[in-house]
């Protein structure tokens, strides 16, 4: 079962409760799903998307855009360099 979140700023995200995954408007799947509690002790679910996917989304390049593959390659190289230096 897939549920669409109906919040103002999250209206295009979908939740797949069985797979414990959230899908962004670009179709990218979250890689982290963690049951947690907020500061008031109410249950919440924390999800995260990969940094690469968030940056590519911010660039607003569709996969068919001329610069998408170059941006993706450059971003992958940058992330590789960052992880090597840590």
C-alpha cells in the first residue's frame, strides 16, 4: 500500500508503509527509515535521502536534461573525494 503525504510542503511525496520507504517527487527512494519520538514523546518516523539525490533535485535537472549526466558524474566525483578525506 502506498500513501501520499498530504502536508503542504510534502504533498508530492509518497509513503510505502510495507516497504518502510518514502519516495520524493523525482521518484528517489529514502535510504533510512527510523522509528523515533519527537521532543513531546510522540512517535515520529525519521527518513533520509542520499545527499547526491538531494543536490541533484535542487539543481532541478530532469534526467533527460543535457547537463544531468555531467552534473551527476561531477557530484559523484566530489562525494568520492570528500569521503576519502574523512
